[in-house]
C-alpha cells in the first residue's frame, strides 16, 4: 500500500509533522482535524464511493504542546539521513550503529547532542575514545532536531509535486535532494 504524505499544521498554522494520508483521513472521519486542502490526484476507495485524500490538515494543538521526540536509535539515523558522521558513508538500516561522541565510559549521555549515526568501521576505529583522541573529525555537530525536521527526513523519499507545493505554500523549504 502506497502511503502519501499529509502536511499537519497546528492551531496557528505552523507545520508540526507529516502523517500518512490514511491516518489523516481517519482523523477527518473522526472529526479530529480540519482538512484545509485535498489531493487532486490521490483518492481513498470505499465500496460505495471514492474520497479525495487530505493533503493539508490542521489539528487543535499548539506547537509548544507538541511532544518532542526522544532520541531513539532510529530517530538518530533519520536525523542524520543514515549517513556516517565520520566518513560520510550512507549506511543501511541494519548496518547503522550509534556512536556516543563523548564515550559512555566518560559520562557521555544518551541525548541528541551526543549521539551520531556511525558505520561499523568508524565505530570500531573510534572505540571508547573521543573524536580528538581517535583523530577523527565529525562532519557535523549533532543537535536536537525539531519534530518537523525529523518528519521531513523520514518522508522525503515519498514527496510528490502536490505535497511539495503545499509545503511551499506554508513556508517550508526543503533541499534539492528531497525532490
Ligand atoms: Zn564511517
């Protein structure tokens, strides 16, 4: 089943996340959201009729109350686009490892700012050392992403023209590589 992205805005029209069109449609049926725009090309089929899928919805929460995702392994990989923070190699889901920049043994914590995606070679090479000690350079400084940044990274392989236009309409810019 192909899932289409739906832009989710909070009460003051700020983008908070991306849902699948099925989830958004369910919220629409339950009257849990306001549909601001529908897809012209994507339909949901029922035995009796077809429904246009939601493209942009608004939910009755405020951004400050939107839950902040905790750094799960997978969320770190998604934030980093499955790219090793040391050599820049793209790692597959089952090959990706997590590196504590400041090693756990030195009190390095499980938090966004101390975790990076790492290929197994770089992880072995670094061992229980800091990047400086291991003579390895971080390609970027890890930081805490917003929930919306994570959603963008998670969904960008499934973006389509209508969705990109909706993003632009609500002031979201995505990089070239996302198209
Ligand atoms: Zn690497």
